[in-house]
């Protein structure tokens, strides 16, 4: 992906040196459970995720300029409904950096540059009012419902809202 920059952040491709930072983020249940995934238990597992992201180049590592550490990620992956003209926007940040406007800052520049990659962005969230707030703030509108979704941590399937942003 093209490297993007904001006042406080550099958004860039994932690199193998991000291994420790990614493990610290994904092993925190507060981050993983909000995304419907279990916390990553071992470095081996987060390294497998990292290898995949390095290969796929479907998103950004979020690097904090002031420390040089990676504090989160933004993914532009396959659309949940299989729409080939859309990319699914996913995002997460290390808990100690929440509520400082950092994801707003990151998403604003990613969305401003997404037209080079896709015609529209989609997103989903479940029981996540903060994520819902951010999606609405970025201009996403609910465009349907995904039926019978079963995220990794769910015992039972549920319906969840599906959002679109035409670029
Ligand atoms: C969701 C997440 C990425 C937000 O990152 P962040 O940097 O804290 O977000 P920002 O500070 O830019 O913006 C947060 C906004 O949510 C609002 N907010 C905070 N808590 C909220 C809540 N419980 N309900 C609704 N809105 C909330 C804030 O007021 C702010 O909005 P404003 O700027 O309009 O006032 C981060 O909390 C996270 O990584 N959570 C765990 C993973 C996750 O949930 N990912 C989304 C999966 S769908």
C-alpha cells in the first residue's frame, strides 16, 4: 500500500519488525473480543497473522510517530457479502491509545486515499457502539443486514448491520 502520513501517525505496510507490537495488541482481550475474535495466546499465532498481512498487503500498520511503535492496524479485506467492487474496512488500536482521536485521524486519511484501491468501502460491527459511532462519523450508512453471522467467539449466529461508503 502507499504509505500515508498524518500529524501523529504513519500508515504503512506491515513488516516483520512489528512482531512484538502486534502481539501486544492482539493478546489484549479488550481489543480482540471487540472484533469478535479470541485474544491471541502466543507469539507464534500473532506472527502467523503478521506473515499473512505482509504477504497480502491489504491494509496498514499504524505507527505512532512519537515512539516509532506500531499501535494498531487498518484492514481493507474482502467484502463480507462477497461484493468484488467493495473492500471491508476493519480497524483496531492498542487499548492504551483509545479515545485520543487517533483512529479518527487514521481513518480520515485512509478513506481519502481509498479511491485508488476500490469504489466503495463496506464495514460491519456487532454490539460495538464505539465502532458504530466512528463508522457513522466517517460517513458510512447502513445498507443492509448480514444474517446468521458467527464470529469466532460466538456460540450462536446473529444478525449484524452492514454499512457502505461510496467513494
Ligand atoms: C474502535 C477503536 C478503533 C476506536 O479507536 P479510537 O482511537 O479510540 O477512536 P477515536 O478516539 O478516534 O474516536 C472514538 C469516538 O468514539 C466515541 N466513543 C467513545 N466511547 C464510546 C462509546 N462507548 N459509545 C459510542 N461512542 C463512543 C468518542 O467520543 C469518539 O467520538 P468523537 O470523536 O465524535 O467524540 C478502538 O476503541 C479499538 O481498537 N477498539 C477495539 C477493537 C474494535 O472494536 N474495533 C472495531 C471492530 S468493528
